[in-house]
C-alpha cells in the first residue's frame, strides 16, 4: 500500500526535477498549470486528501496541445469519480487513495479514467510504510537510490543512497525555472538534487452536482511488493523507472491502456531506512520525520522546534521555497512481520549537513 508520502521540494525545484523527453527526443521542462504552483504545499508527511504534485499530458487541459507535452498540476490524493453524486467529497464511503493494478478494469471508479487515458505520474521524495513485528509497528522511508549528479534514467537495482545537499540549487521563481528548453534540447542549469519517486496513477475530474469549481484528484496504483520490500509490506506503489517508462505511461495518444498496464510490475529498485514513530501522526511535519533511525539504539527521535534544514526552509522567500504544511489526521499502514534487508543511511548527512547555497546568476 501507500498511505503516506513526503514531498519537500519547492514548486520550481519540482519543475526542474521533472525534465522529460518528447517523442522527438527533445529535452523539455514542464510548466505548472495556471495557479497550481500556489496550491501545492511541500510537506515531510503527506496523507490522503492532501494536495500533491502530479505530472500529466497537457492535452487533458488543452485539446490543442501535443499529447506528449507534459504539465505539472496539483491534485487531491484520493480519487473522486466524475459520477460521484454528493456535493461533499468527504462523503466517499470507501478509500480511493490506492488502487490495485489487478482491479483497474473491474472497479468503475478506475476503469473509466483508465479507458479515457487519464493517466498521471504521482511525484514524491519517497513514501512511508510500516512493518509489524511482534505487535510493534516500525515505519520506514522508501525512495529511489540517490547518486551524485543524478538526473533520472534507469537504475540498476537497490543501492546505498548518496544524496548531496550542496548540489541542490534554488533561487528562481517557478516562471523563471520552467520555460521550454530550446529546440536542440540544451539546458545549462542541470538538476542535481533529489531524484523524485515517480509512481503510476490515475486521475479524474469531479464537479459538485450543485455547482462549484471542478476538483482534480488521483489514486496511486499498487502492485505486489518487490523482493527487497516484501519484508516491510506485501504491496508497493507501481514505480515508473526512467524517462521512457514515464513517457509511455503519460502518452495516452500513442500508448493504449492495455500496453501501458504492462508497465505496472513490481520493481526491485528502491532503497529504504527506518524512521521515527513521529511520522505516525501527520501533525508532525519536520525533517525529523525523514531522519534515519538506529534500531539498535532503540532511541526514537523527538520533535524539535528547529533544525538546520528547517531553518534553511524558513529563511527562503515564499516564491522560492514554501513552508511545509501541517495536517490533522493520523494513521499508519500495517504489514507482514518479516525482517527487511539493512539499508545504509547517508541521508542523515544530507539532512544535517551544511546549509543549502542559493544559486548565483
């Protein structure tokens, strides 16, 4: 399953981290849909019903756009079907935050968006999952392995994360960060920050029967867990590994639903580390949620009023880095009692290292 995520990049960083290639192989950088950059709130602890960034074809909003041109949008986590007859989306009687890959063509809520080509890529730093062992629930943070100067592409399998905080650059507005690249596909400011997790999703657009603004919402597709994650939980998000899989999933004009569904397979490519039980409650929204935990010491992390990373976040201007939002709900995912493989934790160095340095022009 996937019931909690973290997405801490600012809007302009999300845009630069989502560079992609169109059908002609030209490198592009997606813009945010009008107004959606302001709706997105970075968070260390996102739960269903929160607003999160997704990548999708611009054709869904602009029929004149090329189907392989991508755009970023902010959508509600938890799909509200277009046919839902209530005026309040919270009256949905069942959860749609996740949808099983083997039920996409069975359940009406997912079948209709799938057949209409309403496919999206859900973006996050990573997701949280809980392992239950001896009646004790231990949370883990799961994400793509990070390498120096990583800008995407296929990975060779689980490896030690190696994030470098000093490589992350910011100091421009979303408008400055997100122009289309030139026809030669050249781009001088290469993204070398955190490699975002790319999860396959479906979305729909619902309008209240009594009138009102349309609401875009999504569901994360899940598959059986990969060998290295099944010791934590028996399900995992369907991961899209590399630019080609992302392009194929989003290109509903060229890639039909039956072909796209072949991408929904367990992939043994993610890494993880245990984290504090702070993440059990979404009221806790701080860098400590991501901090690697030493299970041998049995010392849990306590909430702190500040940290080097949080201080850096607060020192940035609103147009460059938004303050992570707070939620009020609680919850955690259950899982099978198995022991996962050990994962190294240099992420702690990234969290507590030197302050980020803004890019100079």
